[in-house]
C-alpha cells in the first residue's frame, strides 16, 4: 500500500470518527459522547495522544471508558485537540431558554 493511500485511509477513519462524535453530540447523551470519543482515541498511539493532551495515559482510558464518572470539559477539549478535532457551536432553530433582556442605559443622553 502506498504512503498516499495509507494517509487517505487514515483521513477517512478520522472523518468517520468525527461523524460519530458529532452524532453523539447532537443527541446530548454524555455516555454516548464518551464512547464515541473513546472509539476515536483508538485510532491514535495512546501514549502520544496522552502526551499531546497533557493527560496521563491511564486517565485518557478511564475518561472515555464509559464508566459512571464522566470526564471534565477540559479533558474532552484537550483530547479532541490532541486528535486534531475541534468543537464548533452553531445556532439551532428554537431557543431553549429565554434570551436576556437588553439593559436600558441608565445614563441620560447629553
């Protein structure tokens, strides 16, 4: 297999992993999000991933093992970043919470 075809296969696996993570994020299911990120970590050398994320190797395994404890947000962001992924927030239709009211200016206009 040529180097170019290996890189293409790796890119396709990473894109598929990103798709799985995004599907889990859309469902807002923490356990599913952790499983999807955990599956994506298996595409990488875990020692290198741990080093790049600044998290101990065993902690990376535990964080995304699907146990009762869930990783904190900084762990999620650091591991996603180490894998070359990033989170992106978009506005969806239909607000969930009422928006804040704009504060009126207490200063009289001059």
